């Protein structure tokens, strides 16, 4: 049974857009450092690497949220943009289910699974309606037989 499902295109587009801008700005940044008299190629490469790493981390943080949550008999499947990040979690390992907003200016809510081991798995932005996240949380709690 699928409880949370957002098109994979939403987080993938966000991830790809940030990587595109990171690559473009890194190339411009590198060229501007090379053309500047004070910086050598080695020094420019190091600064460009640090610059790109910052943007790559920002892109990764966007892609580090699941877009689909499916319940099976004894486990939960979480699907991520990168298939290598997909996770299987035992239902009995889930301690609580929460919801909230990602950022101050965000126009959407998320669902989060908190496990006994202390891990927290957040979904990508679902919708601007908090009631949808509340309903998804309530359904998850019911299916996992947890108290609200």
C-alpha cells in the first residue's frame, strides 16, 4: 500500500537544476580565477573545487529525501531519486511518525519516520496543504499500529 507518493520528477528536477547551476558557476568561477593575475592554476582549482562542493552538498540535500513510501507486510520501502539510496525499514523499527515544513519559506509539508536506532527519514515536499500531511501521518500511524 502506497501512503506517500510524489512524482520522481519533482526532486529529480530540483537536484539536476542545482547541479547545472553549480557546474556553470564553477566553470565561470574557475575561468575568472585563472584570468586573475594573483591566482595560479593549482590555487584556482582548489577554490573551484570548494565552490563546487558547496553546491553539490546543496543538491544532495535536496535529493536526500524520499518521494515514495510503500507499506508491505513487515517492512516499509522508501524510494529516493538515486535508486542506490532506496531503503527497507522494518515496521517494528519505526518509533514515531511526524510532519512539518522543510524551510521557513517552503510551501509544502513533509512526513518523517523516526526509528528506534535514531535515524530520521524525511519525505520531499508533498503539498502546500498541511491537512494532507496530517492525513498521511494518521494513516501511517494506523497501519503501523502506533499511538498518535
